[in-house]
C-alpha cells in the first residue's frame, strides 16, 4: 500500500473516528482497556444479537494508532457474525505479530501491515482487538 494513502487513512480515522461516544444501554457489554506503553485508555461497549455484532462504541484517550485502529476495526466488524469477527481479529493479530495471515479478510485493516517496523506501536494497534476479544469471551460465558 502506498505510504501516503496509508497515512491518510490512519489520519482520517484518528481525526473523525467511527462510533466514538458511549451510550446508556444495559444491553451492551462493556470493558475498559489500556496500554502500558502509551496514553491509551479506552472504554468499549458492544452489542451482539442473534450471533451478530450489531454495534460497537468506544471513548477515552488514545494515540493516533489506537484511535484509528479502533475506528477501522469497528467499521470492519459491525454486521458480522461472531465467527467472522473472531476470524478477522485472529488474522489482524497475526499480521501485527508478523505471523502468516490472510490479508483478504482484513480489508482496510491492512493499513497496519507495517506497524511491526515500530515495535513500540504494536500494543497501540492491538488495543481494540484485546477489548473486543475480551467482550466476546464474556459473551461466550453467558
């Protein structure tokens, strides 16, 4: 991917992230996650109905990488079945950790395919996947 396009996508999603702002609704699962290596401290909420992710929201303070990764991930996951969400998250985590992954599944999340060149930013890019995975595990236990 062209580095200018990559930068533009990340910046757009940082400046105007999708689904920023929490709501009062007891039907949502909630979790807080933060990074030890950055300012990132985000609250997430997710609604799943009939095995489909209906909505994901977030708010808090975070760096450009965490905020943009969260925005892009939310856009990639809403409307997907839980199994698809797990597949996307698994492939995303493999990409960030420089393991073999399927780039076709990731769509716009591929903008982070070179984050490994900045190892200190990996945790920032992984933050939304950690929160969403935690909520999925919580839902599985219900």
